[in-house]
């Protein structure tokens, strides 16, 4: 019992921007004989306010009914638990079903709010070159251009810069995606040392049970091959100082002044993202989504959200 209590009271959170290597690192960690990992755990903090106010339980339970990731995890909701106890119970269920003593979870946003519930948690922060993150976000359909695609990276990195100031040094570890891919064993040994478990070669056997391949150095600096000069300039116009601060070199391209084109770039990104959504979901479902959100009819809204989830699940398989 004591090991389970420790697992849920002092978990390990893997944080960083989406498309920064959190999935491949999570797979590596989850294949360690002593570690188990929850996929995107944002549902533990999305409903917590900026001021740290926890959501009403009835509202939260209802929200989880249509949360795609939470539903895929098949965790049970105990109606007798308060909010903190409930989200901790999800980690306990993960530890129990896998019979592993150390549990972690991946969180891409609002990870500062985790400290409200888990003040003794440990954090692994992973960062990837913003130019590759922006490119990847566009390919996923989350942004219509790289100008918008880099926003998730900016938000996550700014949040980590603030959050890490409140976390004791012994409770946080910072790594880069590039070093993980270039030297996976070396970095995983550092991660294991941080978690206080021995390194295990099983961590690199995740390709046997997943669709992800082994670390490939060709995945590093793809932006140099796949982005146009102008796209690189647009990203660097927003992130130059942050890239340098994180040890990344800027391109040799001239600095681009975006003052006069910011509005056009935002509009272009929005329009392209909507066109992507139209292609994925179809016009009728998009219209239903828009109307149901504004109707106040909970039954209709739930029905539409479940239809969206079905489409997303099919796409992400």
C-alpha cells in the first residue's frame, strides 16, 4: 500500500510542447519494468482555473463523459472522492492495472497547475527545436501555417520557464529531443537516475509493440529540409531569443520584420485550419458542432462531441 500511495502522491510528470518528443519518451519510460505512464493527462488540469480553483465535481464528471483521451483510458470515476482524490485515483488505477510501482503522466499544457494537487511531484521537461515543432503542428492540422504552428511551443516553453522557478532542482530534469534521438541510451540513463530506477534495455524495445521506430538521427533538424526560407524566417521572427536561450542556433537567413503582416498571417492560419477541419469532419458535422455549442442543449452537445471523437479516433489509429 505504501508504494501505491507514494506513486500517486509523488508522481513524475513529463511536460513540454506537443510534437516535442513526449510520445516517444513516454513509450520508452512505459516499457521500463518498474514504470508505467498515462497518456495525455491534461484532463487532470484543464478544468482547474488560473487562480487554482478546482472544478465542481458534477461539472467535471459530466465533462469527462465526452473527453476522448479519458474515455480511451477506461478509468473508473468514484463519485465519493473529491477532486484531488479523484485525479490521484486515475494514477492509482494505472499503477494497479500494470502492477508497476512508479507512475507518471504526460502533460502538455497548464502543467503549473499540477503543483496544486501534487506539490512533491517530479518533472521531466523535454524541448525540441521550435522550427520542427511548428512544422509538425501544421502537418497535424492543428495550425494553418508555421506562424500559428509555433504558438504551442512558445506557450509551453514560457510556462516551463516560470514553473521551474518554483520546483526544487532535485525535482526537475531538463532534456532535449535532439539529444534523446542522437544518444538514447545516454539520455535514458540520466532519466532513470533522476527517477531512481536502474536503466533497463527494455526501454528501447517499444517498437515491438507500437508503431514507433527506434530513434533515428534523420528525425533531427528536419526543418532544414522541409521548410521554406520564408517559413524559417517567420518562426525565427517569433522565437529567436528563446531558441538561442535553449541552445539552438539560428539560420543564416536575414531577420524578417513581421510588423505589417501579423494580421494577415493570423487570418491565413485560421482559414487554412478551418479548411483542414472541413476536410476531416465534413460540413454537416462542423455545422452541428458550431450550433450545439451555442444551443445550451447538453444532450445534443454530447452527441456531437461523441461523433467528433469517433472521427478523431479513426484518424489517429
